[in-house]
C-alpha cells in the first residue's frame, strides 16, 4: 500500500469544489480541481508550450486485459506508428491488470493500493491519454470504467489532458462505447480529439486483425496515424496556451 493525498468521510465527493463566500452571503464555486490539473507544472514543458526538443508523453489505456485483444492490437499499432513516423511522440501502455475494483474500504488512513498509486502517477506525468476499448453492453468495458473511477478521485489526474479514443468491436465498430467514453470525459475534463473518429468493425471483411490480435489492415493503420497526428496537434496547442498563462476559474452562485 502507498500513500497519496488525503481522503475524508465524503470519499471522492470531497474537495471537488473550493468554496468562498460572495458579498451577498451566498457561496460560490471558486475553483475545481480541474483547474489545478490545467495549471500543473508538468504541463509547462517550455516557455512556448511544447519545446522544440520535448517529447509528448502519451499514456495508453486498453479496455481489455487479454493479450490477444483487438483493442490491444490498436494500441500496439499506434505505438509502432509513433516510433516509426511521428517525431516527438512516446506512447506507454499502462497496466490495468493489478488495479482492484473501486472500494472505499481499500482507502484507509489516506492510503491507496499500490497499483492504483502507480497508475495515477503515470497518468499525472503524461501529457495526453490514448484509449482503445471494446464495447460491452453498449458501453466501455468494466476494466476501463473501474480505472477511470480510480483516476477521477480527487485530485483528478486526468483533468485538462488532451485525449484520443479508438474502438474495435462489432457492426458499429464500438461507436456506442466510444461516445459513452467521450461523455465520461466531460466529468474528467478530458479534451478529446473530435476528428477523425476511429471505429473498427473488427469482425467484418476484409480481415482487420490476425489470430494474435495484431492490426493488419493498412487503411485502419492510416486512420490510427491520422488520429495520433490530431492528438499531437491538439496537445501542442493546449500546451502552448497553458504556457501563456493560467486558465481562468469558472464561478457559479449556489
């Protein structure tokens, strides 16, 4: 077990907002933890955002634990494409296999399980996030949802990060799972690449993956590369804007 941050009887509901009083005696939501993520020092790679010699660190998350999963094949293909043809991008696959189901009983005396601390630290240190997930019951896999639940605990370690998603599934190519993930991204304050949308019909002809889950379709590989270039472009813009100054907090009277 390892220590990370403080918790309270309110669990992940605590510290979502910092409160202050307004002139009329009401309370105002002055700042969310997303704000801290936006202004975090690790985002400011240089005075001009992403420096000329900086490497864009991408944390890859696969929604399947199978070693022959098609979605793992998408992540592996993306990693290979980045190494071979996208300068300044480094993709690291995060291990979800040891992360326990979210249970408040596992958080005692401000301590998270070791696997959770490692996962959250990797996310916090990354510049952006790349997802690949199957579709289960019209949504993302339980493995991915559980990882997102742990990541969302205060402080949210995904807040403000650029993100991209690709899905491999049945006839719709995982569209329902992908759109549900984008909806979850609103709470997590992820900044998703909108285009291109990569939906892979994994079981349709022509064959997209081999028996080991490796991506073999050249058209899909081209789409994955386009998505990575879109992620790189979005990340560069966001990092540059953050280098110019802090993001303004939003306020609302409650």
